């Protein structure tokens, strides 16, 4: 168990126990008036986690995880004894009064968004836990494949000394229904055979494959589940609400405990989400609009489900620029690799137009996607909430009342610029184009040079390099020599004093 201490100047310290994804328990000491954000910051610092946007803190209620707003004060959600007790937040048995869980709050459908090893490892641990408890109707082949990836990630290469499967517990790598159907002996005898197939794969590689496999439909595991009732008079829970990055899924509870998918509502297909006390309603886009009604155990849960849907949809819109940038960088890396393989040296690469590929011309800019955004409408009453369309721009104001309607259909801000380091690299390569007299150029190459010259004359580019936390704007002046004919292929870039600030 780890102990994390925040500010030592706080007058009255209280302990908050946080259970991490690997099962480790951390005791975090904070001021009695602190917010959940302080607990979250201490945990992420302990984990050396920088991509914190995918994770959150949650409480566990009847087997379901309810995420907390990090801006909320702890004592508003903690048991009354946590604040009122004279000690540091322990009960009479010495256990912590308040226990939270550090988990993935926002899943992704593109693994490339998880750029760091620490992020992918924590994400892998979350999906591994979901595999054991979600009871999806999925194939045995998929379960065995993911178990093989997990064994390689946790134990490394298979060795003959591990023959017989005694080195792992099947309950930690296979869901309960596989264990009941095949038995522990069968799994111990056969899982190591698939483990051997992952020879020499690093932990990062197999975790990446596990995440990708676990996120593939059908029976994807990158979503949150919450119990629902189909009718108000039902005595048992017979439906599940699945909230994922793409939208909402409804599952039917089967007699053997499995979840069978019934309906899928992507964010663009949802007209409004509405709740009134225990009633939770989904209204689809269309004419006429269809209405799907389910029931929760209390109005507080209905309100929470709408809040999580809104937060997830807003997060989905917020990561679109990051996803577009990552895809662009990956495409550039692949292009550079192909060019370095084709051309023998940098001289051949420059003479064949290879340095031109990074330019962002107007016709190369990514098209604006028609994404839908969650926004707020004042047209709704305080007892209803929902998602409507085509009304307002997105609002991220923390003062928004989450019990109002959520409107959709405003495109996210497009990303049309490269990073400063990319632009500097591109134009350093384009400082001088070869003259016709020095290097022979084909007609296509001369045409490409003219096109780039024309674009550089029409556009002014400003670079804002970030150095030690400060931002400085340095103009790049593109000067075309008028005394030389266009066919000579000469362009001069005046960097001014930019080289003094790039270090």
C-alpha cells in the first residue's frame, strides 16, 4: 500500500483510499475541504501519467462504477462520518471511510490516440478487467487470443519450465463462462500453446494488440455498463445501457447472465436524451422520431447517466483534432520511409521533389467533418435533459447546468496547421531549389517547383516555437527573386533571426 501526501500546510487532513487498476491501494491525504482534482493529481503523479484525459475517479455502487466530477468538493460525496470524525478518515476497524477507484472514464476506438506506454498499460489493465466481468456473447477464439496476449504481456516469453500452465491462474485471464465450460485443467493445458505463438513480442506490442482486439466489434469491451428496466413494473433488471465513444448501445439481459446487443445509437442518430425521475428516454433522429424508454432505480442515477453521456460525447468531439493530427503525422512518417527507401541519398530526394511533401496547400487540407457536438439549450425545463440538434455552438463552461437539454450538430474546430517543428523542418529543406543549369529537371519537377513557389508567394506563414514554456512568434518571409525567371526554380526563404530562437 502506498501513501501519498499533498500539501503539508493543510490544517485538517483526511485520507482517501484509491484502488488502482493493478489492484494496488493508495492512501491519499488531502485537506478536508479539498476537491477530487487534488486526489486525482496525486494519483497520476504517482503513476507518472501525463495523458490524464482518459481517466477519472469513480465510486462503486451495487457493482457499477459512477464517475465523479473532479471539480466537486470531496465532502459533498463522502459519507458524513468522513468529515465529522475527529481522526484522519479511518473507521473504528482502522479501514478508510472513503474509497475511490482510478479507472478509464473515456474509451477510444482508435488505439493510436494512446501515445505513451504508461497510458496504454493502464488502458490494457482496464480492458483486461472488463474481459473478465462483462459477460459478452463473444467467441471462445477471441477469448483465447486475448488471454495469449495478456500472458505474454504479464510473463514475457514462454519457457519449458512453465509447461502445464501452473504459472498463471485461469480466473485472471478467462471470463467465468469459459472457465465453467472448459474447466481449469483444459485452460492450463491449452493456453500456454497460444502463449508460445507470441514469442519475442514486447509487452508494449502485445498490449497494443490486446487493446485492438478487445475494442473490435462485436462484443467490444471499451464501454461502460449500467442496469436498466424495460418497463416500470418490472421486478428485475433486464436491460443494460452501454456508453461508448461512438454512442449508446442497449443490451438485453439473457437468462444465463449474458448481454445480447439489441440496439445501437450513434451520436449522429440521437435527437435527444431525456430523463424525468426514473424514466430515461432516447429519441432518435428522423421523421417521425422514434422513442425508446427505459427505467432506472432513482432520478439521481438517471441524471448521472445523462451527465456521462454528455461528457463522453463532448470528449469524442474534443479528441477529433488530436486524431487528425496523429493520422497526419503517421502518414508523413510512412511517406518519409518510402522516400528514404527509394532514393539513395538526400541529393536524389531533393531533386525528385521529396522535400515538397510536407507542404500544407489549400487543396491538401483535411476536409471539415460534419461531426455533431453536445451543447446546452435553455428551452428545457429543470427536470428534463436531452440531446437535440442544429441549434447552438458547443459550450464547455463549467457553470453549465447539466440538467438541461444537450444540443448537437456543430462541427469541431478543424486542424489545418502542422506543428512548429514540422514547419521549420519543411522550410529548412526548401531554402534553395536547384537551378536548371546545375541539375537537370524534368517537366513534372519544374511544374512542381513553380506550384510551390506560387503557393509560397500567396501565403504568409508564422511559426510560434515553444521554448521553456514561453511562446515567441517569428515571421517567415518568403521572397521570390524577380530578377530570375520562374523556370530557374529559385526561391529564397529569409528566416531573419529565427535561428537564434530555435535553440
